[in-house]
C-alpha cells in the first residue's frame, strides 16, 4: 500500500509539473499574451491586472479577484479574505417618533386643537394656547407652556408632527438589541428513559425587553425637562387627573408610547447594512441621582431605562414605514425645495456637515450585492452652504 501510494503521489506530482510548469515559466518570463504587446502604462496595467501572472501572484498568497469570490458555489480550502464584502466601520443612526400625550387642548370628537375662547380666535384652529382640562391649573404645566413649548411639542405628536429631534440629537450611546434565543421542546421519555428534544421558536426574544440609552444634556436641562414632564404626566394619568384624547380611548391606542428606528450604515455613511424597529417604547424613569455630585467635568448625561413591546429587523416594510412617516412629517413641496446632502462635498473638498431636515431611504442598483441592489439613507436640508 505504501509503495503504491508513493507511486501515485510521484506520478501526480509529475503530471502537475507537466501541466502547469511550462505555463508558470511563461508567466515568470513575462511572455504572457497581452502584456508584452501593451503600448501605454494604462494598457500595461489593464493587461497585467487581467493576466494569469497577476492571478498567479494573488492565488499564491491566498487572495482572489472580486469575480472569483462566490460564497455559495466555491469552497475556499485555506480560508477566505474578502476585502470587497468586509464590514469595517459602521455608524448608527437612531430616529425617535413622538408620543402623543394629551397636553394641549383638543376637541374630543374631531381631535382639532382649540384655543381659549376669550382671545377671540376661531375654535378649531391649530394655534393652541390652552392646556387640556387635567393640566390647565397645574403650575408645572402652565410654566412649561409659557417657557418651554418646544418641549411640549416633542411630547405631543398630534400638535407638532415629526421626528423627536431632541432625543435624536442628544443620544450618545448605542442601542442594544436583543439576541434571538430559541427554545427546546422535550418529548416524553420512553421505557428506556430516553427522550428527544425538538427545536422550538425564538419569537419570545422579540417581545417585551429592556434596554437603556444615554443622553447628553445641556445646561438648560432640555433632556431633563422632557423626561421630567413625561414622568409627571404618567403620574397624573395614573390618578385620573389627565386622560388620553377620546379617540385613543375608543380605538384602544397607547398614546404614551413611541417607536425607534435604527440604521447601521457602512463606511460611505449612507449604505444601510442593518436596520430594525422597536415598537411600544416607553421610558421607565429619570435618574435624578445625576445631580448628587457637583463634578460635571465630562458634561451632564443621563442613562434612561426603557421598555419595548416588540422588535423587528431586516423587514422591507420597516423601510416603507420609515419613508411613509418621513412623507407625513415633510410635505413633497417642502422636501423638493430642500438641498440634497452628501457625505462628502466635492465642491469644497471637505466633509458635508450641514444640519439636515429630512431623511429617507432609496434603493440603488449594486451588482456586487447578492440581491442586485442596496438601500441608502439619504438626507436633505435647507442650508445651501
């Protein structure tokens, strides 16, 4: 057996040498067709990149050209280095929708906003200067209305539809998402004491989970007042002092919860690699202990605990819902008047850091992708320069 194996290996080696040795020597002697006939540096480079000499050098180092990488039909015996599809640096973008707390007075039937009748403004116009009945006589809320109406706009989507940009601009931590963990179902044991396990579902991993986000506050305590107002509202709702808008009660809509969209984009800062959505999000407290110390050398920040009812990721309908919301928040006329922003401004030769007003998702053709396309997060704003 050993002798036969030796002959087999020896013959195989000779055959390989006979088949590939002459070609290898031609390559090393630079006599490959196309290379010696090149008449310019560009032509020489193109010829070299497409030549067997270049492929021989690549394969000798276990590297491959883009068209040689096929994860579904090839086996790479010594591992695969794939720089064309590698994930390097990702950036996270979070988009917060707003709750719709019943703060500024609304008509119980139509939901339109009303004003104090004494000021002569027509009932039903969207210029509300009055609080809902449960909040009207509470000093904390009257002061918020007079001094921090922008905070109230972040808490009542029906009055000021749009993204909660206060939270989006202030969050400084990544959103941790839950792992999928399947369950095992055990069968009854037989007479020999042997049982089997069957694969169960992992759907419970997407239901009712806790997470935390850290927010950087200002010296005017914009973030603190947002969550402080939310906590006070929840207490008043618990005691029956304030109630949701009548339409939400009839339709059983949870008016004090919101959603979070998360996009992870690639190194070009726009190609979406991963996306997900959290439903039924509600903050669960406010750490006032942050003011237990007077040392704010690193600034003032809070870690807010949240609960989410449901989680979904990598579903195309999430992108459709995101674009639908963006269209609701910004009319087509207004969006068309905005300027298109890019990651890099070729006119100035610098990064494009203009503040944006509008974000949306577009589909782009990409032959490198297994699907043939990619999704990109695009931005528009009202700043020309």
